[in-house]
């Protein structure tokens, strides 16, 4: 079965599209087995032009969006996702009619985890009907809502797929994603099925703060701290780092999740002081400190909840894995634990999240629960997503 996964993450840099071929024996009542084998046939990342990226950021961060803005952007995202899906089919030489489903995560514009007995809520944009109409392919979307309806965080949702794609037979692994937010999946050796067989949660900020600071520092000339150059020129402000580390999210016990609502541009603007946009030399110490903050939050989370379970190696994935300053800071926090680049894995790490939503779509078609309650806090396993039929096939 061929399935596509689409992901637009909190870094707001574009749409990732992965085309997988999934093979699995039949399980009970003809349903797919819970442990398929997946092969990556093609992966593409469609970068957002500045106009699209700014439209998304304005909707998420400035709090001034109208219902008209939300409605229009929902349809536009459906169109952009269709472009990405058809593009990855073309890259693989695959007829869209041969694709069983698209797993479309969409773009999270609001994520409010449960707290103090109150259930959470979440909203991802990207009109599934537009995507299905433009591609002719059935679409599975809205993956997070069912987990949240069952009392969960609705995140992270990749651990079920991580176990399939990345489990090692003889080593316990931690996969540290560095997208807009940071998150970790801990996988025991062999992927044993047990209540503690998987641990996953958000560690705190990933690159969202670094990207926003780089843009402000250079008056928009840079969208991110390329090669960590700005951070490497600066010195860490230890008093500020200590203040940042008392953020209430970092004290929460997993299951936990976060987003730009906590670690976005509004948070950054609270700490920029009198630094003037467009003067990078005034920002390098702050960017160095934010880089250290991201790494320290990861190190703190590992020392509390990951290292006690036993870890043999850590792999860095996501856009932040390409930032040498951030990578070195994480290596220092986790030493002497080996920290390896994600490209040494057997599956392209840049395709990890899009590939996960392809597998989640596959699971939906087979009526397989694909959340991990131990990671999300849901009251039990649930089949995730809602199905929008594709074009009627004739002939």
C-alpha cells in the first residue's frame, strides 16, 4: 500500500511530503498487522514563500486574526498541501491513483493542552476536502482531536511510527527532534510492548525562538541562525539563562506538550530588552543564550525522565539538527552520552514526521489505534483521524 504523509510544523518553514510503501501481514478480521515494514519512496520539502509564511505566523502569533482570515487560510493550506502531495508523487514517478491515502497533519494554529481537570483543545488548518478534490486521493486528517477527546495531550503522535521505523534490536535510543518545538521519543531495545515501552514528550523550545531572534536581529535578512553563526559569536548571559529555566512548562511532568503559544515571538519580545532590530551585533549574546536555553531544557528533561530508563545513543532530527551551535550545546548537556546525526539512521530523518503521518493514515485505514497513551495521557488507545473520500474512480 502506498501512502503519503504531509506535515507543516511549528517552524513554519514549509510542507514536508513523504511517500511510503507499507507492507504488513493481515491481523485479526483481515485488518493490517500492527508491525508493518515501511519503505520511503520519495521525500520533498516545499518551502513556504515569504507571503505564505507570514500569513501563517500572523494568524498564530499576533492574536488579531478574524474568522474570515482563519476560513480563507484553511482553504489555501488545503491547496498548498495538494501541491506538495502531487509533487512527491511526481518525484517518485507514482500515479496519484495508486496512492491509498494521504495523512495530512495540517498546520497547528492553536494547541491548548489539558490542565487542572480541564480537557484540552487543538486546531490544525488545511482543508481536507480541498486536498482530496485536488488530488483525487482519500485524506485522513485531524489526527490530534480524538486523543484529546480521550483526555490526552493530542501530542506527541509520532512515537507509534517511531517504534516501527527506528527501533534498534540491541540498543535503547532517544530521538530528539528539533523543529519549532523540541520533543523526544525514547525507544527501548527491541521495541518491547510494555507500559514503559515508549516515552515521548515535548522538551520545550526547538528552533522557534532562534529563528525569530535571527529574523529580528537581521531585519528579516535571515530566517534562521544559519550554521549557528550568530550564536557562536555571542556569549551566554547566565543570569538570563537561569531566569528562562524557571519557565513553568519545564517543571511539568510528562505527558506534556507545548507550542508557539508558550515559546513563540511574544515570549521572545518579553526578553529582547532595548536591542534594535537590524543590528546583529546587539543580538548575538541573546541568541547564544537562547541556544543554551534550548539545550539546557533538553538536558534537564533527559536527566529527569529519559536517562533513568537507560539510553545508549541519541539521534538529532529536524531543522535544528543542522545548527552546529545548538548541536554542540546539546552534546555538552548530554555528555558522555553519544549524540549522533539523524542521517546515520536507516530512514531519512528529515522525512521522519511526514513519514509518521503516512503511517498514521495507514493505521486509520486498518482501524488500528495509533496513539501511545503513555505518551499523550489519553485514557486508552484510539484510532486517530477522520477520513475524507477521494475522487470516484471509474473505468
